[in-house]
C-alpha cells in the first residue's frame, strides 16, 4: 500500500448536473486524514480541485481510461490514469464496483509513484 489511500468516497449529482465528490485520503505513517470536499464536472475533476485546495498538490492528467469488467454478479470498473507532476510522469490503476471510486484509486496509485 502506498502513502495515500482512499478511506471513504461518495459522490452525488446536483440538479445542474455538476457532480460533487467527497474524499478522505490517509497520508503517511501517522495516519493523518485529509478531508477533501470539492465540486467539479466529474469525480476526477472534483478530486484534482480538492488536491490543489486542501493538500497543495498540483498534478495534471494526460491519460484516463475506464473499462467495465463483468464477471458473474460482481461487476467491476477498471480505471487507468496517467499523471504528470512537473517533469515526472506515472501511471496508476484502480478497480472498484463504482467507476468514480475506481478512477480515484487509480489517481492515488499514480500519485504514490510520482511524489
């Protein structure tokens, strides 16, 4: 497990079709929690805005793909994200039953490699 992990995730869509995403990330060995409450056009946009606002981390996404993996009664979403932080790049993969949460897990996976 990397430096950052997802403890809680929820999202809701407002009437004007802008999604608001709530994220909790565990940082470091002392288990310091950062609560990120942010709004964006999708869960990834909202999360990136929250990273910049609450954790002062500036990264850019240069690649994002999602796939549905269907196996029996347990469908899963697979997300792959490419991040850029200055001159450094990294890729992350996330999997979850919720495609927004899978994307956030992929972003955190890449973030752990790049920072």
